[in-house]
C-alpha cells in the first residue's frame, strides 16, 4: 500500500471530489492547522489493507447472491474516552452471540462487520442546538468537536482528525487481538447465549432455537466435524465515510493491482444526508475499491438507486455495493418493493440490508431520543416479508448496539420503559440497543427466519 504523491495520476483521482459540494463538513476556523493535519494523515500507515478489503468484498458478494447474511453493528457514535478493552470485548461478544443465532436460523454464514474503529463523525439535521436559552453549534462526533455543551468544546478542531486516527488504530488493535487465531469456540458462544436465555423473561420463547442449536452442535460433534469457519471468525470494521479531509489523505495505492483503497476501515458507507449524486462523497467513493454501503431513506426513488449504482458500481460487481435501507417500520411495505424490483430488473447485484434504527427514532416524554424495540423488530420483519414476497434476498441487518447494559431504547425482553431512560443513557448520539435487547433481536429475527 503506497502513499500518494502530489501531481501523480492517482493523487488527482483521489482528489476529484475537492471542487464539488460536500455536505456536512465542519467549518474549521483555522485552515493552516487542517492543512498540516491532512499532510500528517497522508503519510501515516494504513489501518487496513487491500487484501482484507477484497476478502470482505468476496464475503459481501455471497450476501448479494443470497448465500450469506450481513450483521453490521456498533455504536451510533464512538467516543475517544470509551476506547477500552472492556467495551470492545463486550461489543464483539454481543455480535458473536447474535451471529451464532442468526447462522443457525438462516443456515447461512454470517459476515460480521462492526460499526467500530472509525465511527467518530456524525451528520446532523440541525447545525445548532439550544439549551436553557443558549445556542451553540451541534456536536458532530469526536472527530470534529466536543460533546460538552460549551462554546469552547463545540468549535471544530482539525487536530481531532489525528485523534480519530489514533483511537481507530487502538480499537483496531484490540479487535485484531481478540479475533486473532479464532474468537471463542462456537460451543462457548452458545453457552453465553444459554446464560442470556436463563435470565430472560422470554426464556420459554427462546428455548426452541437454543435447543435446535444444542442438537446441531451435538450432531457436528458426533460426525467429528468442527465448526472451524465459526471459530476462525473473521471480523471487519466499518464507519460512515463522512469527513473527506480524513478519508482522502488516508487513501493508498495498491501497486500490485493499481487500485486505490480507503485505508481507514474495510467497508465505508455514505450516509442518507451525503449521498447526493453530484456531491463530493459519491465522487470520492467512486474512486476507491473498498466495499461501499449507501444508506437509503424513505424519500429514495428507484431512479436515484439506479443512478447510485451507475456511479458507484459501474461494473456491476457483486459485493461492491450494499444498500442499507432505513425506511421506518410503517414505510417499508410502501417504498421497498419498487426499489428492489427496479434494481433487480436492472441486472445490478447489490446486497440489501435493513437498518431498522434510523427510521424509528422518537422523542420520549423526558426529551430523550429513543426507539421502541417493537418498531425495530417490526421493520426487520417487514424487510424480510418484502424480500420473501419478491423472491429476493434479505441480506441482513445494520444496527446500533452496545455490549453494555445501557437504557436508551425502550421495550425488549426486560420491557424497559420511559422512566428507565434516566438510568444509563450514555450514547453520544442515537439510542442503541443494549446487550440483552441486541440478543432479543437476534432470537426474535431467528424465530421468523427459521419459520
Ligand atoms: C447513522 O448511521 O448513524 C446515520 C446517521 O444514519 P443515516 O445516514 O441513515 O441517517
Ligand atoms: Mn445513528
């Protein structure tokens, strides 16, 4: 992976976005500092390598072909002060436990991708925020400004891009350490799921799936087969590719293939607010070879989806493009069928994944942003129903979750209510499923997948 030298053809390609409108970028008061920071990033080592990105693209090609599921999950916004072995470990455990259940229910490999090691920048619907009569710039993620509600903290600081690189690198080191040489054996992960079920009010409902997994494990043992593919679990990292002053300088050239790669994460996605066809984000991501996601909200037309495919996946390469659909529980049946039908009819080979979080955010009476577990489950169910009716593949889920026992979303097996939001609301941005709500989601999705 080679750094790009100014005035080479590769350098020019990576920077074609620079003259285009770029939504949701911070306005830095000090351009000289930004310039120094981007130069430093341009010479920093890559965080991920081309071979890893290509392998993830192969795995996502299986999702696009209907032979695998994607499980993508993690915080809405990671924060610098929560990079710790414990938080990374509990998030990985949660994703592994969900993946074991979904693998069994779908009888398919599950591709595991964290919203992790780079999820530090947030698009916002409002540029400012007012509290007790004081109006300040909105928080845009730790990569841009501080969460504290003070004028000082909210000033965008380019130095934070270097901290983002460092925090991503530290997190990725933990991810690589925990997954090196295989994660926990499948039997162990299943034991953790047994512990979860034992403490769940819905334990009777979950018994059937858990017993099915018990029998499958015993069968494998009896045949002498070992669930190698699970034990050797591959895990990939992803984030929203929002800040082009971070992503572009970290682009590297693979001299063997001549291709360009964003090296800040394996998979990057373009958000609902920055997927403008004529904008800078689509332009930049059209130049790199990583697997790319695009969020599609309820106003997406089939024509827009087709044009995004033309821009981002002109070769119709399975695994290159994942549509992460976030419509809201009430809108899926109305909007999704036409999108899927027209995209499928065009011959494109995209993976379809359901983000059941971002269309279902509501305000609690207390003012907390929250989401109802039943809306989240309902959107996933509707997504699978639509694909089932069309004979297309519902490729998986993209969720905001944490391995910690926070209280940010309401409902789930323990039926959290609005008053519980006061207990442990720790998200720097959107409300996440806590550990047990995440496992509830996996078991309940498994139930309808398994029939
Ligand atoms: C997000 O994934 O946190 C996000 C902001 O999503 P969207 O672009 O779909 O609103
Ligand atoms: Mn979010």
